[in-house]
């Protein structure tokens, strides 16, 4: 079948998802995509551009797959009547109701309303984690409280009934070509491989590193991840304090180089205040980095319960900053041992795209059939 995939924000996890699906699906994925610049305009006003690009697609479309950055009602209206009877799926990479807001800004309900109407128009909603779905459903009634008259609370149930959790696939196989080099490390290597933005809470990460450094614990650092956005000042401060210990600093565009970095790391840390599914952390885990990740987010559902507090190895989930400091200190002093690589790979190898695509294809076929 022909599946038209609409992605106004072709970057990061959105890009990885669409590339992985197009590569592995047994169906013909026809992408219509725009770059990440100016996400508000991409979401609010670029339906016209997407409609114009779509008009150039001459194939008969069996299924419409859009991302959560799409203004679906506007897109459909501008293409009317072409997709009036075409099944519509929206993949919820994120949402505007609970997305973290930078300090000094307020949440713009315009974008919440775009999300809300788009979810109502879609026939099926796919969520990247159960945490994401639960969080959104919990936020919807408060959003509807803003309506001046009829609150439409019944629409929460409508959205719930059409929602399913479908973890994105992971492109893990290319990491298998790289050998581990962490045994050659003179000192334990701590990895940061996420976006350099406020919602990943780098301030907390570097506070913990400062505390570890203050008690003379030795470690090296890999500071990778997406640096396209405005960089928090903590990274420049870290360069001044830990410059001699930083073995890599900045974005890695080459897959092989990135794989080498992850295979040299000992510990990967997330201090995110909010996220729905972190591909980069999953990649580091697969490469053998022991994870220390927040218990409050989606990680408890992705990591088997037997590994939450393993008897013979270090924990993976922490409650707060002090607990993260303790777990890192114990690992650095070898009071606890990291989980073996084979155990870590069992956490997420079932999400490899070569397996996970079948779940998406089956859903697509059910929607069209």
C-alpha cells in the first residue's frame, strides 16, 4: 500500500522514526517533510506548504501517517476532498499540553488547541510510551477547563479509546560492527548524549559532576548530543572546569564515530525533567553503557523490573539528585558493578527496527483493511 507520511519537523526523534519506518516497512512510505527551523510556524502555518508538496504526489494514497507537529484539520481542509475517506494515524512523538516551557515563558494554548483538534480528527493515535499517554490524558481535563462554556470533557474518552502505545523502532544493528573499548579506559567515562537544552536539565548533571570532582573522584567525560539549539551556559562552564577530562565535546554527525564514543563509555546519565522516549539513551544502553535515569519518567516501563535494583549490580533508576550522586559515586569507586553488556542489550534489542516494523505494518493493514 502507499502511505503518505507528513512530518513538518524533520529532526531528532521525528527524523529517526520516519527514516527507520521507511527503510524497513513492507509498504511504500512517501515522505512529505520540512526541516526543524521555527517549530511554531511549522505547526501553525506550514500546512499550506505541506498541502502544496502533497499535490505533487500522484500515487493513490491508502493511509495517511502524520506526526504530532501536524495541524491535521488545516492539512485536510487544504487537500479536500482527496483524503476525506483515507484512514488517518497520528504518531504522538510529543504534545503541547505538558511540554516543558523555558523559564520566563508561558504556555501558548494555540498550539495545545492544534494538538487537540488534530487528535480528534485522527482515526488512531500512537504514543511513544505509556507514560506519554497517561500524562497527556491527565492534562486534557485541565486544558478543557479553559473553555468558556461547553467543556467537552467527553472528548477525553474519545481520545483515550483511539490511543495505543507503540514504541518507536531503534536502528541498533549498525552499532554491532563496533568493538567495545571501555576496558582500555584509564578512568571511568561518563556519557551525556542528549540534546543540549534546558529540558534535559544539564544544570543538575553538572552539579553532580562537581560534587564528584570535589571529593577527588576520577572520571572522563563524553559530552555529545544535538547542539543545534541555543546551548545552556552549563556546558561552557563544564569546559572550563573539566576540559582536561573531556574526551569529546559537541555533536557527532558520523555514525561510526558516534558508535565508537558509545562503545567507550561506562555510564550514561539522563537528568531530563521531561521526555517521552529517549532514543539516544536507548542507543547508549545497547552499546554497553550502564544507565542512571530518572524513575519519574518513562524508563520504568522500558527497563525490566528485575533490573530496577539488581542484587549484584548498580541500580539504574534514581529518585533525586542526591541518589544520583550516590549511585555515580558507588560506580566510580567500584563499590557497585555496572550491568553486563549482554544484560543491557536485552533491555531494548526487541525494539530493533527489523523486528518492530512488523507491529506498525500490521496496524497499517488493519486500518486499511
